[in-house]
């Protein structure tokens, strides 16, 4: 059943990358938000991904037989706020400008977000290709069984 475990690993990657795409889209949508419910400008969010270890005895047992731990995929551990300070932009006519005329803008860099968006899209596509390869192998294995 290692084939299905490999598909599960790719499926966890699909889920993680989809959430990463959602976070990036949220960052881009709020790139000019100077006032939030928490007060102050929007702060960029970053998903933290960690390895998902096998959770069943069977998975650990199979890993021990294979000479190591079977990869269990990836999981989103948390979504954290970027600690970088906001960008200060001089705009005395802005309603959120301080006494000196500066506005605290979100710490979102549109170009960096677009690069992250492309990387997440490519990772998503790679996981889809992996699942399609697993499906093709399973289909060929069934054809062999038919004789």
C-alpha cells in the first residue's frame, strides 16, 4: 500500500500549497490597507509548513522495515504575522497620516508576493503531476493483473 501513502503525501502537499496560495492572495488584496480592526496597517501573513510524520503504528512499522521513517507529507503548522515594521510613506493628504504627514503602509512587497505565488503554483502543479503518475502506475498494475 506504499502507492496510496505516496498519493497521501502528494495530497497533503496540494492542501498546503492551496492554503499558501490563499494567504498570498490575501496579502496582495491588503497591500494598501492602512487601517485594520486590530489597529494600524495590515501585516503580511506567512504560512509555516512542517513535516507531517506517520501517525499510525502500521506506518511506523513499515518505515522501520524500510530502514527509516516513511515520509508523511506536509502540514500547515500556523499562519504567522510578518514581524517587519510597516513602510512609512509621506502622504500628508491621507486620512491615516500622522502629524508629520507619514502614513504607515502594510509591509507587503507586491513583487515578492508574486514570486511566492509563482513558486506555490509550481509546487501545486508538481504535486498534481505526482498524483497523475501514481494513478498511471496503478492503472498499469491493474492491467498486468488482468493478463
